[in-house]
C-alpha cells in the first residue's frame, strides 16, 4: 500500500494474473475521495474495497502512528461480535475489522463485498482480527 494511488493501481495490475481479480483489493487514500478516471482501471474490472469502503490508508496510517495495534479476539457464545462492539464503544476505542478465522482455520479478509455477510456469520470459535486504538490514546 502506498499513498500514491497510481502506484497502487500499477501494483494491482501487476499481480492481477497471479492472484486473480477476486483477490485484489482497493484502499482509498483519503476520506471523502471519489474515484477518478485514473482510479478506474477498466469498466469490467473493479476490485472490492479492502476492509470496508469507508476505511482509508490515511485513517489506518494515523491509527498506527498513534500506537494502534492488530489484536485478535476469540469469539464465544458468551462473547459475540455484538459484545465486542459494545465493549469498544464503552471504552471509546476505534477499531477496524480486518479479517476473521473460522474454527477450522479458514481466513477471510473483510472487503466491501463480504463484510456484513461475514460479520453475520461470526460465532463460537471464530477469531476476529482488528486494528484497535489503545484506550489511553482517546
């Protein structure tokens, strides 16, 4: 990932044939950024947004520079994703869900195509990895 959108596009195109279009993701550089013609590589090849279309490189970079870290949480019947969100809201911690791991070890990266569907599937035994702001940084 780079702050230079042109470099990101060229990198995506370079790895398109190795990974396939379904495994290449985009990340906005800045909040409120709309796609320009440079960002659209072709009408029939639009990759999903990495994590969520609201997540930006600038936001993640800012969180990381302020000490945020990637944390993995085991979800259970007693501590669901809803409980996780409530806990983060109570402590005023910003977080960005990055990926989930099923009980059988299958990793699913969150994207604009699967975010809500995957979050709805999270249940006992799943692990949730998220970029989480430290409590003392609020």
